[in-house]
C-alpha cells in the first residue's frame, strides 16, 4: 500500500481540541489516513484515581481523507464532569492500511467550561 501515488508508506494522524467540555457526554476527535484504512478508536477516561475504558468506535475510510469520530464517556466520567471534576481522556487510534498498522495517541482534558 502506498500513499496516493507518492510511492511511500501511508501515514495516519489523530487530532482533537486539548480542552473539551464533554458536551452530550462525548469527546470529539478526527482521524486522517493517507490511504484506504480501517480505524479503531478506543482509550481510557481517568479521574479521582479511577481509570475506565471507553467503548470502542470503528470507522472505515475509502481512499485518503479525514473522518470525525465521537466517543461516548462512561456514565461515571460524565457525572464527575458535572460535579466539577477534570477527566483525562487518553485516546488510541489504530489505523490499518493494507498490512500496515499505525497507532497514534492523543490526550484530552474534559472539564466544565469556566
């Protein structure tokens, strides 16, 4: 698999606002690939010494491009944000492009708006 006629191996990236409010109980991120790929997005939410796993979200991209993905926070994490706690969300995106697998990570802080 090559990246759109460039002859080099395709890359993947993940991006998100570092600070989010967790509106509607979710965090929003985007993942891009330079070739057709299958994306698996998961991670953890940590607060008050607790660490909870996030539900895995899967998407496919036909050709190179970028897709917006939303991950729902666990109920306990949503309640912590509503009580004024800061929740640290660590996302891990695994993009599979042919036989190439690229893992990227991103950290997001979720807190009520000031």
